[in-house]
C-alpha cells in the first residue's frame, strides 16, 4: 500500500511507482494512491490521507477488495 503526494519535494513519487511496479512483477499485491494535494507530510490534505489509509488498511485486514477512491488513485 503506497500513498504518495505528487507534490512531495522530499521523496520522489515516481520512485515509489517504480518500486510498486517491481514489487508487482515479483508477485506482491500492490495498491498505489497518488495524493495530488499533499506534499511530504500530507498536512494540506491530512483528513483525506488518513481516511484513505484507514479504509485501505481495514480492507486489507478484513480480506475485502481494496477499492479505488474517487480521486487521487494511480492506476495499477
């Protein structure tokens, strides 16, 4: 599960997407979410970031499919 701010100037979002692609090719179950309004600390959109994180972790723990959000989801 990778949620990464596209405006992040501390770490590289493209690096996260490449990592996710490598993990997928190695057989890992990977879900990526691009957070267009958040930077490195997700302060600008903290509520949205936390909601997405809680929803997706709960789905993973419950064994239910992880659904894409209405916005900010990077295609898998």
